[in-house]
C-alpha cells in the first residue's frame, strides 16, 4: 500500500476523534474488512475501511490497528490509538502494547498491557504479550512467571511450554526447562525439542542413587456403605479390558459362580488376587493367602450384602489426558469377569439409576444449581438408553470412560447429584417415540452446533442455534462476538477460558504443529464452516504437499484448541505464513446441552424441563424402565 493511501486512511480514521461514538459501523463494510484481515490482506482491509473512518467507534480503531500492525506500520498504529483512550477496550490496549513492544518502548508497552488487564484480567493474550515485553527487557524470570500465570487461567495453552522451556534454559534453569519440554513433547513431538531434552538430561547432574523400591501390595480399604437401588433397567459397564491380573475386595462375603456352574463362597474384607492364564483365557484363579480357587470364566461375583461394595485396586484411568492417574475404585452390585485371549474384561452390572449416581456427579459439579443437576441426570440417562449395547461385541453396554460417560464408581457419588437422579427417576428424552442421542459438552461458547456439522447426519433435536442471546452473522459480527464476553446462557462468569480463549502462534509454533509431510510450511487456511460458524475443514499448505483436516481432528491439529468455534488472523512475509492469532469460544463439540449453559439457565430461574427443551428441541420427556408402583 502506498504512503499516500496510508495517510488518507489514517486521516479519515482520526476525524472527530473525540466526538461521541456514533451507531455501530456498517456491517457490510466491516464484514468485508474482517474477511480480508482473516485472509491476511491488511492493505485491502484498510482500503475497505477508508470511507468509514469518520465513525468514532472502538471497532473501527481496532480493525484498522490490526491491519497497521500486520503491515508493520507501528507509528500509524500508535497515532491512531493514542487518541482514543477515552473509549478504549482491552483490545485497544493490546494493540497499543504490541505496537510499543515492537517499537522498543517497553515501559509504555507494559503500561498499556496493564491497563488492558484492568479491564479484562483473564485475557491471556495480554498476559502473554506482557511476558514477551519482560523477556525483551531482560527480565526473563518475571516473564516465565507471567506465562505460568497465564497457563493457570487456561491450561490448554500447551504451546507456551515450548517458550517456557526456551526461556528457562536461557537463564540456566535446566530443571524447569526439562519439565516444560517434556510435557509439551509428550503431546506434540518435535525433533528439535527431543534433542534439547536429551542434551538437558546429559547436562543435569544424575539423581542421587536410590535403593530399589520394593513394590508393596495394595492395602485393604474400608468399604463404603451404599443405599440399595431397586433392581430394574440394569446396565453393563466395561471397567477394564485386557487385564492379566487384578486385586479386588468386597465389604462383605461374596459368591463366585463360573460358567461350569461351580459356586464358591469368598471371604469379604480380604484382598483377592485374580489371575488370568495366558493361552487359556477361560482359566481364572482367585487367591488370598493359602486359599486358592480355580474357576472357568465367565465368572459372576455377587455380594451377599447389597449395602456394601466391591473394590478394584490400583486402576488406571484417563489414559491420554492430562488428568490421568491410578486409584482404587468401589462399585455397587455385581461384577463379571469375561475371558478374552488378550486378558480379562471386567464388567459392572447395576441398575441404571445407581449408575447415574456416579455419572451425574462426575459429569457436573455437585455444587451447581439443582435444576442444572436434574437436567444433567436426564441427559445422561437418555444418552445411556440410546447407546445401550453399543459395545455388545466386547461384552458390555457402555464404557466407564468419557467415550461413553465418566463412571468412576461409588467414590464420586454426592448427595446433591443423587437427589437429582432420584427426583427425575426414569425420565428420558424421546423423539418419535424413541430415546434420543442426548449428547452434551462443557460450554457452547454461546452457539450450539448441529450434529451434522460435527459428525455428519442431521438429527432434528440437535440443530445449530443461539445458546441464549443473538446468533451472529459471519464476518464482522462473528469476529467481534468471539473477541468479547457476549451474553449467553453459557457465559456464567466461571471458568472464563472455557467461554472465550485465544492462541497466538509464532511461525516456529506452527511448524511444530504442521503435518510432517507437507515440507516447508507456506500457509494455513479455513476451508469450510458449518451452520453454527464452527470450522469444519482447514488446510495445511506446504512446499511438498497439502493436507486437509476435518471436524474433530482440527482441534488436535491446531495445538489442542478447546473447540472448532474460532476465527484467526494470519500474518505473512514474502508469501510465507509467519504467525497466527486465533480467537475462539466454547469447550467441546457444542452439540446438545451446554453444561455451563444449563447452569446459566438454572441460575436465571429456569427449571430442568425448560433447560432440556432449549437444548433438545422437538423432544418430550417420558418415564421408562421404572416399575409401575414407583411412577
């Protein structure tokens, strides 16, 4: 863009700088300018804005400032924004701080960024730029502290750990560098980071020699007392698969019955080691001290006292997620041991309502409003009914993981969620007489996604819709909507990073995320959006190949984004992508009920039936699986 045109644009934008703001800018012009900016064409975006600079509105200033920054016109950015402190929002201060930072005016940059954080303390974009400034000033330890604080606001910013590792290494904190590199390398392997991990391990002093620990067996737990649940509508939940051995106990004597009809009475409150013989999957032994029983699987275990539990010891959970670990878990009712060549499958069979006591508490905080908890109970019950026998070939109905619903057993049950399950006993959502696929996610971001745009196959009761508030138009509306905390049911003032989030990737970050076979990265483009504006396809473009990523895989491809509801602004140099700033909303797929939205509706005085009607239109509630005398 020529200097003359830049001067004309900046002059137009500064007209009536201190006048009272007029109405919101022309949407057609701003949609055009937004699309151009999101395509990395700042000169054309400024040209589109030039006739509308007389409108004194923060949106005009911030859009123009973003274009000037993409062009490297730092003086123009400062000249434009310094005149508008009276009506500045957090973005104004972010652009000011960025312009000062790139100009080398570090104190002014910090002052602007602090002012922005006073308006929006959870804005990690401001915090991350603050860290850049502190690092440039030589205050690297302070910069690392700021990035660590930013991560506490939004733990999904895994790319920051690369930066923390590099900065920690530069100031000699090799332990912190190794920790940061190791964490992000486990999620997004990169050869250069692997090399640094190897070098750091060599440079760090070896740990002091430790005696070889002797692995102690599990300690017997005290079993929890539970309230028996009427034995109707049982569900089979797969707890473990491919188990070569396990340790279990029961709070009372229990009976083991095998496929040959052999019945064995086993002692309660004692640790039993169960072994599966490789090459003979039906052969199972139960051993406790000198007592050994040999049985032929399948084996069914039944408690003699229904008010107690079984316990499985040292069970792995959450594999592949940051919250993975091991713990002892307790389960109601009966266990079944199924033989497979790869090992035993452990199944818990129990009444559906008892299963929901654990699931409802695991899927939604028991401290939330009772109407939200009831909505969660009905949604989880309906989802379970819809997906019954989904894993029948593996010997059960549902998994105990989030691939079905999180089912950690009795230990997660809570009086509040138990009350919600009991208050809605047997209630399910139906459409055309059948249970619906009542999916849900953490936070819609204010827009509900249709089933078709996420998984394909449209369901009438899972449409794209506004989650309260308005449905933005694509373009400027959507961009402004995602950059601010607009009103919707899901904006409840808790876990703000699940409602609005950002990423700011350097070229190095993007090269680490890009598919390995594309060669030298040149561009990343959004190919398609669905009815809820969620991105349904992106394309990585390189010198050797082009890779298209679709639907759920997009989030992983772009560094673990919280959702597919996002826009981005690329920057280029000599035709190559240099960086990307992403603005997004929501956490999860956004189909069906938003759990935070259910909370927002409940706190606004809506009952659980109204909540469910909002999230699953074209459905009704029916009572199923409950004896007539309990309805």
